[in-house]
C-alpha cells in the first residue's frame, strides 16, 4: 500500500520541474545532435522575443507619459483661453497659403471685445462666403488677443499614440537589427564548421579514400 505524499513533498517536486522548464526554454532538451550554434540561435531568438515585449512596454509607457503631459498642457491652456464671438467688418479679403500646413484659408477683418469694453480688431480666419456683419467664433487669451483653441482629446490621443508607436518601432527595429546581425554571424560560423567537418568525414563516408589507396597501403 503506497503512502500518501506529505505537504512537504510539493516544493521538493516543483523545484526540478521549474529548473527543467527554464532549461528547455534556453537550451531545449538534451540532444546529442544539437550543435552549439543551434543553442546560440535559439537563445538569440528568445532574446528577440523578449526585446519585442520590452519595446512594447516602453511604447505603452511613452504613450501614457505623453498623454498625461498633453492633458496637463491642455488644462493649463484652457484656463487662459476664452471662446467669444467676433463680428466681421468687411468681406472676404483673400485666400493665402499657410506656410506650416501648405493649405489655404479665407480671412476677413473683424472686431471683438475682451475683456469687457476693451475693443480689438484683426484679420481672422472665417468660413468661405462670410459676409460683413456676421459673427464668427474665435479663441482669445486673457489679454483679448486671438489665439489657438485648446487641443482636443482626439488630438492629444493622436499625439500620444504617435509618440508611443515611434518609440516602439525604434526599439523593435534596433533590437531586430542587432539580433539579425548576430544570427548571420552564427550562421556563417556554423557553415564554416560544417565545411571543415565535411572535409574530414567525406573521404571515408564516400569511400574515396579507399579508392585512392595504392596496393599495399594500409
């Protein structure tokens, strides 16, 4: 009748199993046919997978950091930017190219008041076909000067995603290039070793050595 295992048997049995799993991960099961180059190649492939996961984690960290930074900037900007109504005082004047984006925009002269009783006038962007006397929504700073509106949530998300994807791609490509170069070197050494071993084995394996022996040779 077999004895039941004691609670202390668990850790004793799990330790060899854990060691075996780690050994199989980095070197595989013992095999006389597995060459050192095969084990090295396996380790570099594992290193590439691990570096890919690290690059992915870094991308997530960068995305989160950029999102938080952009959100803080947007909240700070929103405290000093105000949405008001401006009134156009003339027809559309011209369509000019925006140097940064290369797109055209329609502008017209307009006036507005901000803060109260403080009048401002400038040429602002307006929808095409806007006539004089129409109201247009604009954003101004605390002094009443026209400015850009705070970034939207979609813009912040796009900026964060672009930064995270860029950092992930950079790390993944860099580590991939390193692993690729190392694998090429391992492959070159493996082929050279195979050729050296084949030169030593081929005459005996093919029987060429016996055919070339002279009578009386051992």
